[in-house]
């Protein structure tokens, strides 16, 4: 025993003897102006762009306050303050840390709720990681990328069939407030269970109650096992909202570098642009259109460009981004919406009229596009989705036309009947994502006319029953998921099952 | 065009260098007249501040604050002076000494916008955080 004790004491002595406090020259500055989350500092020569600045002040909780240098001017430095700026006084010392702003990343982040600096705010204790990533990073270049080919299954019928999203794609979700933009993103996250995806949900300037609800829902569906939530609340300073999406992206890039697939949701980028506008105006950068600064396009383009599909030589990982934009009264031609539309690889446009008619999710099939297209669909879905998209488009055209007169020929009437069923089939409840196999079965029975004699109001019931029957009796749903296509055997079995099922039903319309 | 205080200070330095005292007196008088004419007399404090910086920069002088726990003797100050002259490659160091007992020992040098912290207090703090990790 005493040997051990001596050893410990000996070690302690030698360690202290060998300890050399290194002498470091530090660059300092003095706060000459502070307010609204912005500080102006004189001194700080040789400071870098977006370098972390440490203030010699402690906030109420006893933590040091940090800032980020954003404006390097002739005789002062403009700094945004991350956190509580009320404790900073004029004349305080600011020290340049010689580090670019970075956040902790790693497996430990999964299942946690963090702020935009990577600190846990879910009350489950500190997050201990050994790796840090800078929040700003140049996006991978052409050589490292490859084209998108694997699907992200959102589990939403209207999206997976008509606007398919691929791994590495950036698909904008756009629409007015309260139309279910977040709901689509959350459903997509819930549906990633068992699909080898990590998810990051970035809430920018959101109501904390809303985010608490989302976390609860995700936990309920077991989705927090692969999800990280980056949260800046509505009461957080604009500086934190401004860096939140970049932090979220840095967390996602850790998994990308490990060759994994990540789905990241930015909810929402309009608020992000607003907080950047606030910061820019306070830093006295010249305002441009709608008072946004000149580089507001670059603000989003550099963020979304970091979403990518890497080729095999670079690990083969991907980051799929679902940015959300909230429009004002359906105005998609405002500044920020047009910017983001032009950056992304397509958009899902949600329409108020559809929403209030009860077609939820209210995806407008005409205005929603995916520039990656069918490259990101499994073969089985490709086969049925093309037809569905056509039926939906024809229905839209005819429905407007059919309002004028009731004397329609048989062909048109048939198309209208079919179209009404397509619209009905696209209706889907929240938090009820559907496996791709089930989606294919629904679409298959519709385009092959097996639903034509099902009354429109019974479609939902019919679909549910059909899925249940097929799931219980056969392995078709799994087979489609694994093989990715409907071969002859599956098709035969499927037709038989559908016919069997229909023979048990009583509500079918008699053939005229 | 508006003339800022830095430009006034630079101009003042340019005309005043290598001049005799009575000449300078006249120049200052003229400068004040110019300031009044330009409605810039309220900037005089700023100009004085800037002039201090300009003068130090052009003449190779650096103001240095030496913080220590106890009063330093002449020999130590001489050593510090030599160290700074060598390090910063300048002509002259203006040393202001100050005493802060909280440092326990060692010195903190402040020159320009740099800090060189060699105090016992900081060393102990660093040591503490290292032991913690």
C-alpha cells in the first residue's frame, strides 16, 4: 500500500517539477461600443475573419462570453456576441483566441438537443466529445461528388411518388404559415428509422414550445435514436440564430466524413435571413433589397452547397438538406424565396387552398418539382409513379374545365373519377409515414383500375385494409423494399391478393 | 470632403517634425484656426489621442505597461527594456509601472494591443485547469 502512495506522491512531484507554464503572447483589444448583441472593439490587430473572441467578462452563470469577429475595419473590429451581452461593458478587454468558431461533433451528439454552440440544453448533462469541426467549411468540389441515385424515403405518398428526393439532394419545402411544412420534415425524419440515416433538425428562431413538442413526438416514435436537434429559440440573440444552420451542418459533416448518410432540416431559412439582416444592419453594412445585405444569397448558397453526395473514393456519404421557407401570403417571388428556390434542386410547394379543402399534406403537384427526378426512385416506384403523375396532371386540367358544363363524354368522366381517387389517395395523416412497399401497392392498384369501383370516400379505408391483408398473408411489402422492383411473381401474387380482398368487400360500386 | 481626426493628426506630425519649439507654437495656432474654420474644433480630444499614436508609430516608440506584484528594481526594468527593444525592433520603450498585489509574482507586459502574461496568478490558474483535466 505505502509503495503505491509513495509512487503517487513521487509522480505528483515530478509532474509539478516538469510543469512549464508556457508564456504566450496574446492579442487584445478594448470594447469601445456595445449593444444589441454587437460589440465594436479597438485593437485586436492580426485578428482573423470569423475568429472567436473571448471577453474578459463572465455572464450571470459564471461562463465566459465569446464573440465572433465579422467586420474587420480600418480601426475597429465588429464582433457579434454569442450569448449574454448585457454583462459586457465599455472598456472591457477582449482576447483573440486564434481559433475559428467550431462546435463539438461526434456520436455523442445523437439523441441530444443542443444550442448553436453545441452545448447541451436538454438537461441530460454535458456532452463530452473529442472532435470539433469548424462551423464554416468550403463545400466539397466537383471531383469529390457523384450524382444522386439513392432515394430518401420520406414515407409521404405525394412526395415519394411525384417529387422524389435523393440522398444528397436539396429539396426546399415552401409555403405559408400553418400549412404543415414542419410536419413534412418531421414525418421524413420519423420515416428514416432503420434506413441507415442520421438526422439533424435545426430550429432557427422557433418557439421553444413548438420544438419541445417536436422532441416529444420524435421520442415517441423512437426517432431520437438517430436524431440531433440544434435549437435557437425565439428569445435567443440573432447571432446564435445566424450560426445555427452552420453548426447543424458541421454536426452532419462529421457523419458525412464517416461515409454515412445524413438528413438535415433547416427550419426555417426565412428566419435565418431575418437574423442575418439584423446583424448586418447593426454592423452598419449597407442594406439592399428588402433591407437584406448584399451577400444574403451567398449566406444560403454556401450553406446548401455543403449538402452533397460524395463518391466512393471520398467515403460515399451524403447530406440531404430539406430547407424550409415561409412565404407571406403565398408570395414566392419575394427576395429570399426566389433565392433559395434557385439554389435548391427542387421545391415542395404547399398551397393554402388544398390545405383547407382537406388535402393534407397540401402538396401542389403542379408547382412542386424535383430536379433529380426519377433517378432517386426504386424501380417499382418509378413504374407506378410516372402514371400517377400523369393522372394527377390530367385531373387538374379537367377539373377546372369540367366546372363549366356537366355534359361530359365517357372518357373525360372516367379520367375525372380516376383523378378524384388519386387526390384521395394522396391524403395522409401526420406522423403516419408509409413504407415504400405499401406505397407501391396502393399506386399499383389505382393505376391498374382496381380502385375504380371503390367509392371515393372509402379509398382510405380500402387502402388500409389492403395493406393489412397483404402484410399479414404475404411478404410482398418486404420483397418490394428489398428487390426494388415488381417482378412477374410478385405482380401475380399482388393481383391475386387484391382480387381476394375485393371479393370480401361490400361497398364496391356495381358496374354500370 | 470631411477630414477625420486621424488625418489631422498625421498632418500635424508631418509639419511639426524636425521643427523648433517656437515654430511649432505658430503652427499649432494655425491648426486651431483651421479647426475653427472647418467647424472641427470639437474633435480636438480625438486629434490629441490620434497624434499620440501617430507620433509613437513614426518615432518607433511603444508605450508599455508593466504590472507586477511588488515594486521592480532598476535592474529588472532595464532587463525588460532590453527584452522589449529586441523583440519589437523599435527605437524606444516608454515604461509605465503599476502594482497589482493579486498577481502574487512575475510580471504582465502590455504593449500595443498585445499582452504577455508571465504572472504567477495566471500560471497557477493554468496549472489548476490542467490538473482538473
